[in-house]
């Protein structure tokens, strides 16, 4: 397996003649969750699906959205995209918990 965090290419060097690209556009704040600490999350996606995942981090560096290209056959692409979407849902839930104020167990008291 080939993993490179510098180029943004993750996964096996599969035969691209039998694969096709699927491009996703995701919010930039999701890229860290998709890659994971030391690339572990993206490596889990590529190892378990066999798809290759390219994250275009350096293109439009200050953009609010980033492109991800998934290469593989229809099954491997579908599996990888499903895993990416699940990671994004989990990250959004985590971010919304952090952003929302803690709920008070007692209603406010007026004097």
C-alpha cells in the first residue's frame, strides 16, 4: 500500500484502467477528520475498501471546500464514499456539541 500525506494520495496503486474517478466536494473543516491522526482514518478506508483516495488539500488552499477523488470500481468507490460520509456525519455531530452552549438543568430564574 502506498500512503503519502505530502501529495494527498492514499491507497493502493491499483490498475487505473479498471477504475474510474468519483469526485466529492467537502467542507474544508472535515478534511482532518477524514485523514485522521497520522493518516490512520484514510488508511483504514483504503485498506478496507481497496479504493484509492486523493485529497486535494493544496489546491485552493484558503477555500472553504476541498475536493476528494475516489478511484476504484463501483463497489470500492461506494464503500469508500459511504465511509467518508459516515466520518463527516460523526464529525459534524461532534462539532455541533462543541459549538452549542451546555444546557442548564434548571430554567433561568427571574427576580
